[in-house]
């Protein structure tokens, strides 16, 4: 059996970050687990943040994260690239730089060696592009393939970015368009044009490294990457963590046109419904049409960064982002929380 005969996505029930446990369910699973206190643990799992951060010295902290998922592409090299790009993103979202990575892999016993090799090569190439190293890992046998990374990065303890630091008056920016979950779901039924899927794969393999390099030059108060919980799920976590509310300009958000067409037809991933169930009670949709709402709940794989930026730095940051990221978008503002809903679409 050759590499080209293996349809990786046919071996998976869910694709990419669409397989992620819903945020509401996850919070219930973690409820009641005692959090041990350590003054050097700057960010732990109790904060619903992208990664943990542990201070080592006055000028060095470790950023640690882990991410893996089932195939989102049939090409094993491409799947490896996407999974690695997605795992590295959490470190960038904290303002850090990835340094060391460990492979996490599950493969069927009968998977051809050349397919496994290409999957790993895809991961290695993206890690090296990030300026980091793969130093080992762990693999098991499983009927459903899965791949990802455990990533350790470095950041200055006083320059850590979390999803709980947004302040009233901040301007919100996003660095990649939305619609990846819808496209990857529709692609399983061959309902997406090759051109659009090619663009989707390009987006999913674009590191958030340049976005991170730009944002650390400015007064960014909060940041998170938009992945499995969708823009509104991750936006809600940011609003709750910061005790603020968000005003979202839907017209300023870049939506992949073919994904919007599919959403209007009702072709949506299961993860979108989980994200809506988690966040919708805290969202005032205004007069936003349903298909566009669905796009904002759509689970993204290797999505962009969502930043809350000091208003005086907003124009300069936006100008620099335009030349550095796939889709620089100014999408709204952070306001004081007045009680009730946390996110308002307009």
C-alpha cells in the first residue's frame, strides 16, 4: 500500500480542532480539582489560558503547552505541518518563543512506514521553521491516527500575555480569516473547490510567529489564539477573564467566502454547535444573520491571534500587521462590563 492510497481523514471521526472537547464540558471536568499554589506558577490550568507559565528566574519563564488531533488533511506531510503549526501557536499567543518540542503520535498498526515518515517530517519542518527543536516524543498504536506536540518556550516573566489582561478602551485585532472548520467538514464530502482548500491549508500552515513578533513591540494587554472554541468561544474566555465586555464589528471580520456560502447552506461542523452551546447565552447577536454567527462559532484549526491593544498603539500595530499576517483585521473594542451579556455583535 503506497502513501497516496492512504486517506487519513477517512480514518478520523472529527477533523483537527473540531475534535476538541467543548469549553463548557471541559470546565465541568476540571471543576473541583484542587489547584496547588506556587508563587512561581504565573499561569496555570485554572485560568483557561493557552499555556502554563512558570518563572525560573527574574528574567526567564517557561511556557508549556500540548496539542494534538486527528487528521485534517489526507497528505501526511501536510497533516504533520498543520498539527505542528497549531501546537506552536499557544506559545506565540503568550508572547513567548518556542524552543523544545516532543512528538505525540498515535498510528494504526498497519499504517505504511512511508506515511508515518512523511507525517513526522511535516512536523519537523514546521518546528525548525519556528526556530525550535524536536528532541523526542512518544507514540502508541491506535486505530485512529493522531499527531501533535508538547512545546516548551521561553518568555520574560513581566512580558507574559494572557487572555485575562484586556482593559476597557482596548482595540481588538485578529490575524487570520475565519471558516476553516466549515471548509474541512465540507471537504470530506468533496464540496469545496481545490483553490479554496489550498488557501485553507496555506492558512493552517502559517505560523503565528510573525504576528507574535509584531505584537510584542506594542502595548498588547491580552492575547489568545482562536482555535477549537471559535472566535466567540475564545472571545468569551477573554472577556470573562478580564471582567470586561467586547463590542465586535462583524463587518470588520474576514470570512472565507466559500465557507460563508456553505454555512448558509447549513453545512457546519459538530464543534460549531458545541461552541454555540457554550457561548451563546453571553452573546447579543444584534441583527447579525445566522450564517455569519455560525462562522464566528466555527472551530478553527491553527487559527490567528486575537489581541487586545492599547488604543494609542492601535493604528501603528494595525499598519505593521497588514504586512506581516494573512489577514490583519480590526474587529472591535473592549468595554467596561455592565452586567449581563459579555459580547455584542454589531
